[in-house]
C-alpha cells in the first residue's frame, strides 16, 4: 500500500446566494477563475502556499537526499492545463528550499493522455458521468521517473475525486515510494454530491473574455492554457478576438498557432473567429508562416 497524503488550501463548504464560503470565510472565486484562464499571479500564490503546506506536513521532503521527487500536474495531450502553472510555481519554490539543504532538485514532468474520453466540458458532469469519462481515458507516466520516487500530484480543484482515482490507477502500479495529492480547492463532499455544477460556476466567476486576457498579457502575467485557448476558439464576437490579436506581437500569435497545430484544434476551420482573425493578422504583417495558407488554396 502506497503512503498517500492529501492537502488543500481551501475547502468550499457552502454555496448559497452567489457566495462560496470556505473555512476562512468568503472565497475569492474571481481570482481563482482568472487563474483558470491563464493569470499567473493566483497560480503563483497557490503554488507557493501548497509548497509551504507540504513542507510543514512532511519535513523529510527537505531532509531526505535518497528519495527522488517527481511533480506532476494534470494529464494533458499538449497544451498545458491551468493547474500546471500551479505545479510550476510549487516546483520553483520547493527546489529553492531543497537547494538550501543541498538536496537534488525535484523534477517537474508531464503526465500524458494516451486516450481521452468525450469532449464534453468536465466541470458540467455529475459524479457518475465523471467516473465514466475517466474510465474512457488512459494516462501515461514515465515508469523510470515514478518507480521509487516521492510523487507530488498538483491540481487546482477536487470535487468528486474521479481525476485523483485515475491518477492513482496510473501511478500505483509503477511503485512510487509515496504520493502526495495537492489542491488549491477542495469542494466539501456533501456539497459536491448535491451541487455538481459548483465547479462550473467557480470557473466562470471572473467573466473570462478576450479583453481580460489582453489585460493579463499587458502586465506580463499570462500563460496560455487549454481553457483559455478553447475560450478564444469559441468566442462569439469577432471584433473582440481581433482586438486581442492586434494588440499582441508576433511571438504570441506564433504561440497560438503552435498550440492550434499541435492539438489539432480546427487549424484551417475559418468559420472560427480566432482562426480567421489569426491568419488575417499574420497576412497583414506579412508573416512567413502565412505563405503556405495562401499557396494551399484554403483561403
């Protein structure tokens, strides 16, 4: 039996009249929602706080030089999920502390989806539907990294535990020394059972839109993730998408196009405002990447 630790910064205990109440009082759902759409400031705060909680709960983390430490965010195909930013900042601070104790650094690795279930938004599913979705998913972690290591799994939210169960199913056969599950938020089980839509409301609390992403980018506080990318792909108003793209340099446009290419998200689907505007801006800037499109006849 693998030793397992579970820690969460907040537990949402009550959701009523538009309020989310944790053990510390009202929860700042807008800040959390911003993190879900790429804002790095709350991601750094969550990562640093979880690093401190873990070090306090397990002092051997900063004393044991023999057991390798491996850190995983949620499994993904290519584009990072929001919680991977939390995992990055946790790793950053944890490795600073480990260096002070002359310990080898923890390794941040990706767990990959080998096969994924339906594309229905996970946050809208009830507990049984989540278990079904996870059963249709196959994840991969490197056996050579996991075997004999202390594995730290970082996620932003736990509602029903279906994702954690899938990670346990993936990791335990690889024989880690122990597993830590860390969350920014845990939803109280009784609330999760009676209000499965609570996750969807938390995710959307800040009113995410292209203008909000532009504000993060202007302050240098944005990291593209799959949720922000999907939001841009499905945004209904073309001029708002175009305004965001016009305000950014070529590097950001290249990052967007790289992610669209790698994930297979409607690369040449010109019915999507994001795709149409992206290629228009690239053509107007005479970017070399737009030449194959012009030559292919897709436009």
